[in-house]
């Protein structure tokens, strides 16, 4: 099946895919499955569900997640662009529908039920927008007369408005970071970067004034005594409880009282069970995935593939960083999942789609391989996809 002599699609895929990145992604997914045993049962019991409710669902989500990851990695560069466009259009339509028909939870409408399945459209908007915006930026760099960057920016504004109407400040920040990363990769001037940073700061200030729940979270973050900070207090206690080596599987006490130990605070629950050393290994794995994806992206000769893969890698790294910073009480709570580790079917599938596209866009081309199978990359920055 994987013989070099055979020209089957599977064999071609195996010898052109970056197996180090693929292996790291599968390992991270397995870490999430294992941690579901430690973090999920207490949450399920508090909700009156079976102790294994979230564990079983996490395992069931892991199967289609792996299928999406590998399936997306089979796509050609053109097919990846088409798939992203289809997903983006569908996700924007669902974002609009969510505002009207979505499930309201804690004052926000971020989920919509389709045939009994709950989806969070914003999770799929992120990777799809990153790819389509990268294509638009690449076209602008090859054809300066095209208003491609304006279209990409207008699309970002539309998505940001829809997200803030839910409201979902965390996902909005991630979308703006995605757009800013593309601007930086496309080589805009530093004074324009400074101007955009000022606009972003003004936007954050406006959000603080307009949205009471955002203001409340920031106020509590700055002054914990000004409101209820129960979840983050328990999360920090869980981080400290495990010490270097953890209390052992099922032995941590504090993680039983963390409201979102299976989702947003899974990192804190992992520290209580397996210790700080395990968490450092987990952070190292996430860092390896991000840096490996960025390295592979920069080796691509096609401008679109380079921009898209780089942006998806940055998106993955920033989302992970936000989740970890929240767990360490370095940022206010944002409801941001830890990719492949936190519970959440939509998040897992969307991350699989994103990283599957990274694998697809960075597959080695036949002419770029030596007889030994070692890739030979060309570093031309002028060539387009």
C-alpha cells in the first residue's frame, strides 16, 4: 500500500505528507482522549449525567476528527481552496441563522441545532476564512490592480460583526489576529501595523463600554474581589495541587469543582492529575506543531500555499496560547478551547479541517524530492500558486 514503486493515491500521500507533523497532531488528539477520563466525569456528575457521558462523546468525536484530518490532507492545493470556500459560505449562512434561531446559553447565541446536532459555526469560519483570505492576498500580490485585500478585509469585518452580535468576543479577537497575520505576512508597512494596533485597542475599549459581560470579566480579572471568580480560582488551585508529578489518575481533588474542567480548563485539570511536567510536555507538543507548520509553510514555492499554511499555523498557536493564558490567569476567561484537547465536537472537527489543510498545502511535490526521498525546497518568494 505504501510502496514507493506503486503510484496509488495512498502511497503518493504517504510519501509526500509531513509525517512528523501528522504524528504530532495524532498524538495531541490522543492526549485529549486520555485527559477526558480525568476531567470529564466530575462535570457530568454535577449535571446529573452518567459519569462517562463526556468521555464516551469525546471518544466518538475523535473518530470523525481523525477522518477529517486525514481526508483533508489528501486534497490538492486547488481542492483545498474550493473546500475552504464552500465551508466559509456555509458557515457564514449558519452564523446569520444562529442569531435568529440559535440556542441561547448564558445570554449568548453561539450554537445552532441542525437535525438534533449542535454546531458552533464560528469554529469553521476561522480556518475557512484564513484560506480564502490568503488566496485573496496572494492574488493581490500577483495582480496589484485587483481589490482582493479590500474584499478580504470587508469579509473580516462582516464576520466580526456577526460574531459580536452573538456576542463572542474571543472568536472575534482570533479572527482579527488572523487578518492581521495575513497583513504582516503580505509585507505591509510598519506604520500601518502601528495604526491597526491603535484601531484594535480602540475596538477593545469600545467593546468594554458596549458589552456589559466583557466589562464584568475584565473588571473581575483586574480586581478578583469585585465579583465571582470561582472558576478561575479553582483552576489555579488545580494547577498548584498536582505539583511536578501530579496526584495520579483520578486522585486530584480540586479539579472536581472546576465548572469547565473538561473544556476551557482541561489544562488545569491535567496539572492536578498528571503534574506540571506533563503540562510542559503538552505545551511543548503544541509548540512543535505550530513551529513545524510554520517551517513547512515557509518552504512552499507557491505564494497562496505559503500564506494559507502560515496563517492556519498562527491561528492554531494563538488559540492554544489564549487558552493556556486563561488557565494561568494571565487573561480574562474567553471560552476558547485548547485545540484537540478540550471537549467539543465542533471545535475538534474544525481544528482537524484546519490542520488537514496545512498538511495538504505543505505536501511535497514530486519534483521537489531527491532520489532518497528527502525534500528539496525552493525558496522563491515571487512565485505564485
